[in-house]
């Protein structure tokens, strides 16, 4: 029962991490900058994500523009996109594989060893997906930090970490930790001992001794 609870906890954590990776990928707040100018009325917040850039005016109005051409994007941004999309696809595969190996499901009940191995395999895929998302968000965050501390970057175009990065870091950690819990359900090899031999019982004495 304890291993079943750990397996269920790992699946829930990994699944929530996968959902968080999807949300982080779709959000435009991968990096953000605020610019007030000389008057607070002209203040605006700029956001940039993997798919679009947005500007929010001081009045609360938000305008977003989807990137026109994929080929015009920077190579780093294209690589980040590819890693996040790969993490989403791997997470989708891990969902189906891990569900098949869950003890609470009735699939493959006739072979418990293969069933548990499917759960472990799903956990491994979750870990790979989490690592892909972690590499993508960390790489993007490193570029944002380097540009922020670059003295040649104009003050009004210095971006900071957006909320999508923090969600991506948390989601990747959940996916990795949940996948590790699923891997803990790996079936252990049981040591087989030879069957014990029964000793013959002595026949009851009849009470008569023959000389």
C-alpha cells in the first residue's frame, strides 16, 4: 500500500508539472520591463514570450503581437521553443505510459512486473521532459540576466525575469520529482530459496517390543 501511495503521489506531481510546463510555454511573460518615462501617465509594461510580445498601458489596455516569421527569430529563442514543445510532447507520452502502469488501473493486471515497469518507464519520460523544460527556462533566464547587467543595454529596454520563468522552473521541478517517485516503484528482485524438505514423522510406537 505504501508503494502504491508513493506511485500515485508521483503521478499527480508529475502531471501537475506537465500542466505547468504547458502554461509556461503559452504565457507571454517570459521577460518583462517597465518604462514610465517622464510622466506616470505614459507608463507601460513590456512583455516578451516565446510566441508573442505584449505591451500593457497604464490604463490597463494590453496589446499583443505574434511574431511574424519563425526564420527571423534568434536561434536561442528557436531552441527554447523546441525544448519546451519537446517537453510537452514527452509529458503527453509519459501520461499514457504511466497511467498504464498505475496500480489503481486494471490494465495489464495479469503481469504485475510488466505493469510496474510501465510506471517506471513513464517516470523516466517525465524526468526527461522536466529536464528539457528546466534547461530551456534556465538558458532563457541566463540570457535575460546577462542582457540586464550588460552596460551597453539601454535602461528602458532592460528586461527582468517574467512570471512564466518562475512557473516553468516550478513545473520542471515537479515533473522531475514526480518522475523520480514513479521510478521508486521499480519491482525488486525477490530471492528464490529452494523449498524446504519435510522430514518424515516417526511411526508411533505400538507399545510392544520384540526380542
